[in-house]
């Protein structure tokens, strides 16, 4: 038991466990595990978001390529129509 004097009044405080250092150490370990789980959750969400962004970029790239091919096909069809009308 520890004794403390405050304003000429004496009172005692008892530790919450037989060895307060062990209790504090265990609480810190629990807090560290909680923080580790939270960090891992954020990392998973970050990587999942990055993969989603990569998929969106790939889809945009495919759409751009398709648009380019459609424009080339349109030009080819227009040239063929012009050639057919000239004859």
C-alpha cells in the first residue's frame, strides 16, 4: 500500500492488481494488438482501393483503344464509300 499526503489529509491508495507493472504491461500489449489490427485493416482497405483504381484505369484505357479503333474503322468506311461513288 502506498501513502500520500494531500493538504494535511492522509489517505491510502491500493493498486488495482497485486503487481501494477504487470497490469500496465498487459494493457499496453492489448492496446498494441488493437492498434496493429487497425493498421492491418487500413492497409487492406488501401490495397483494395488501389486495385479498384487500377481496374478503372485499365477500363478507361480499353475504352480509349476501342474509340480509336472505331474512328479508324469509320475513316476506312468513309474512304471506301468515296471510292465506290467515284466509279
